[in-house]
C-alpha cells in the first residue's frame, strides 16, 4: 500500500504494471500530482485544533447534507508538522507500538535497533496496517456488540529496514551476513493479535493476555480450498501442496460473520528471488504466469533474505525465498520453484484460538489482495466478499459462496470458514460507459478460460484460481487505477472502492474512457507528471440490492484534487476540470487509500490517504464523510488537454463524459486528522459503541536517509518526544473528551 516516491520497484511495487492485456481500462484519470503553483500555506490555521500530546478544547458542530447525520467536529487544516493532529474536543493516545512486548517474558523495548531478531516473534511488528476490533464478553467469548474489552487484530505490512538496525542492514556483495538482522526483518512482518480494554475513557493493551499472539512469515499454515494439493503448490516444505510457511506483505484486511479475521497478502511477489537464466528452466506457461505476477528472472528479492547461509544445509529457512528452479524433480518437491504460488491469498485467522493454524483460502483467488470486505449477511443467501488487486491497471473481484448463510454458524470459527470460503465462484468486474456494469465468472471452461486460451493455457480449476489475474485478462475485465480499500455502506448496501492513482492513465497502456475520464499533466520543477496522481473513489450498487447478482450500476463518488487546482493556470500544460468534486481547503486530499464504513454510525465513511503527490503541502490524513448514494449526481463532460498517444510523443485533446455523484461540501466531507511526517494513515477499527476509533500510523519518518541515521537525526521522531527518538509505526486510539461517539 506504500505510495511513497521510490528509487526502485521493490520499494514501491504498486507503481509497477504487469498487465499487458488489451482490456479497456477503468481507472482514475485523476493522475499526476497537483503542482506547487497554488500551494496553500500549510502552517496556517492551527488555532482551534488539538496537537497530539497537547491539551484539547471543546468540539465544534456543523450542519450536514445527510438526512439524519451531521459531522460534529471542526475541520483540521492541512499541515507539515511532525505531530499527530486531531480536532478540538478529542484525544489521541498511542496504544501499541513497534517493539512492544506481547508476553511477560519479553521485556519492554529500550532500543528498537538493539532488540534481538527472535524477540520479535513476541513483539509488535512494523508498518501497522489493516485491523479489526473483535468485542469480547467479560468471560472472554466473542461478542460483536462488546465495547469495553476486545481483541485488536492487525497487519504488519512491511518494514522500514533502515530503522530496525543500529546502522542499517549489514550487506556484503549483495549477501546478508548477519542472520539476526534478517530474523528481525522477517518477524516484523505478519499479524498481531492483542487484547485491549477500556477503563473510563482510556484504553490499554494487555502484555499478559492468553489471546496475545504474533503470526509471522514463519508461521505454518494450511492451504485450503479448491487449489489445495494441486501441482502448483508443491514445494520441498510441503510435497503434497497442502501447507506452507507464513504470510507476507499483509495490507488491508477483512472479517467474517463467524468472528474470524482475514489478512490479505498484497505485494508478496517482490520478496522472492529468481536467478538470471531461470526462464530457460521453465515452461512457456510458467514464464507467462511468473511475469504476470511480477516474479521476473533476475529479481533479487526484497531485502535479499534468500542469501543468508544457514549452518545446516538442510535448513530451508532462508532458501525458501528463492523461487528459482534449482532441483532435479519434475514436480518441484525438491526446491521452492512453486513457493510464490503459496502466497497472494486471503488468510483466515481465528483470534479466539491462540493455538489454531491459519488457513489460506484459495477459493477467493490469488492476486495482490488489498483487502476482503463482506457484503450484507442475510439468512438463506450466499456470503459475498469483495477484493481489489492493488497495482496499476488491475481489477476488482468478488467471491460468492455456494453455501447460504445459516446464523447457527456465527460462532463456529474456522469450521464455518471451511463451509463458506472453500466452495464458491470468483468473479471480476467490467464497468460500462453508460454507468452499468457486470460481474464476469472466472471458472475453468467458462468465458474462454480453457486450455485453448491464446494468452495462457489453463489446465484446470486450480490453475484458474492460482492465476486469477490471467483468467481476468481473458474475460476482458476493466483495468483500474490501483484498486485499494473497499467497503460496503451498511445504510444502503452500496460498495465503495478507492482508486489511489495511476501514472499511466491517459497513455496507450491505460487509455481514457467514460469510467476513466480525467487526465492532466502537471509541471513540478523540471519534471512533468502525467496520468492520475490524485485518485478517485468509485461506488456501485448491485442489481435489486442482491450482492450475488451479476449486474450493477456505478458512478464516481469523489475526485481527489487540490482545492485550488482549477484556479492555478500558470503552467502551459495546465487544464481546468481537475477539482470536479468541489473540494475546499478543509477537505481536499490526494491518493485516497484506506476506506472504512462505521457500523456504530451507519452512513459515516472514513477515508485515509497514502500519498506522494501532495506531501509538499500536507502530511497524510484521515477524513470523515457522509457520502450520499449512487445516482445522486449527474453526467459530467471533462475537457482533457494533450493526452499522450504512444511513445512518439503525439498528443490529442479528449473530451470524456462520466457518471459523477453530487459535489461534496464541508458539511459532507471534512478533514479529521493529519499525521506526522513521512507517515501513511491507514487501518481503521472502532468499538461497537462507536466511542473509540483505532487508527494505524504507518512508517513515520520513512524518508530518513542513511546519512541522517548516522547523524542521529530523523525525518520524524513520532511518537517519541525527544530529538533522538527513532520513529515507530503505532496504533493510536481516538476518543471524545465528553465520552460521545466519534465524529458526529
């Protein structure tokens, strides 16, 4: 999910595109970054807000365009301070930080860089991301209505490698020479299960709860569902293809109606090494599939974990990160050529059973899962989950269970998962220019997904699920601009997805269409940026309100932009029609990423940003919204200027018409939080009563350089209070000083 400017693909994999299909695109032509030509002075306007750690004053109120809700806080202004800022009348407290211990045997972390690698199997990991709050009874049973005690389950997506070690990682000629450093990096990925409780208006986490648990890339897992046991999943570790080790790059998440957690493997492919020349050892179909998922030959693998030399030659702890064909077997049972196929899934975890083995649910397909969001749960109807594949020009998917919901399964944990998640159908979305859409089935033998497919010869049902991206290519799915978080509005059943950005939008690889209507180029110093740098949010309504239906209608809820975009016409390449949603200084944003609907306050939507296009004006943020409904706006025609056509540099002006929701106002969208320097604001959960909001602040200070590290200075010191504090990803909890519901 990390959208920071990067020096290489491994650091910013979402900006890669491995989709060479000719499918029409559906994305956000909300490209390029908005320039410095109209910067708002970010330091102004802090009066009336509360800076993290400071005193808070009374909260403001305002009217709203929603029929029964209003946003009840004063908007937080944009800013670049190294602080966490929330509205007056609210308190934000740090709850759970990188390195915090999860049992009594593990001491508090006095120095993150000095902690042992093995200790991080019992400490909070790095890059806190998607999470969910599972309420509990006083006796410790799952209670979806519980608010004072619960299990907070969260992802640890990635690491800020430089900060984990005293002087950065130790590497000699591309080889990792300090095993403990690699152990720390591996253990800092994965998932935390941690018990939290409220006393009065304050929250703490327990260091001794029997539920506390870390799940890491080394935790053994079961491969479950239609692809389990197939030839694609056989490895030296699991010759029968039914097990694997670990989960990696867990970004967004989901939860189930039966009280389990879904952690979703996003940019997992970039962790694997493939040696130069490996293509010669693979079949043509294998090469096609590996390339489609970005596991190209010559890839070193993130952090070079596979280069550690273990003392025991039979120890595959580190060699498992090498996906090259190095063994002599025909089926891959003597090496890890197939290991990458055991990643890219949704992983189900039972947080109330600390000894249970997580299950990778292959029925939901393998791609770069950003998250997994359940539709309305109705007795006698199938269970439906929605997912996005987070890369440029990728797709939106949904899964429909074969079994229909029986409320008696609400407490059956992983056994219910076996019933609903291991048998069903996978679909991919097509968005039409007239505002209609369809879900296209991805099943072997259907819609051209056969062994005779021109792009990839599918062998069986397992092949389709393992290579769901290729199946979606075959059926002509609509290319999207990095589909990230989704959510289902409990008020009306509409489904929302953030389209974070796409630098290719408007090019021949991702041409404009009615659903991708906005393109502009923007000069920033000596660089001209093109495409969709600010992103948008799409929403759709299932036909007749039936989430298992194959038809839907859609429109664009929100175009992200700088508030002054349409008045800043100093650049020769500037076009108007950028700030189409009418954003102001109190609600403008770029690169919407996290998206989450409140259950305690139906109709309240939270939007988080992970941005590199507007960060010279403001740090990343959290906004609250009252979003209306599909069809509440009108058709809009956008005059796009100078869209590039091909590598020759020729350009053409293109007018596009799209379906757009009604413009937002400060009554229906306003900024609630601004994070510290270098951070992404991500991950949302709430107590069942809506009086506590849990938010993750990921990788503050991540732009710190090696030279700054050596000098003991950092881009950010948050959440520490001293100049020499290393920044730490953290979970915060936000409460209202008067004890009321958040935001309203």
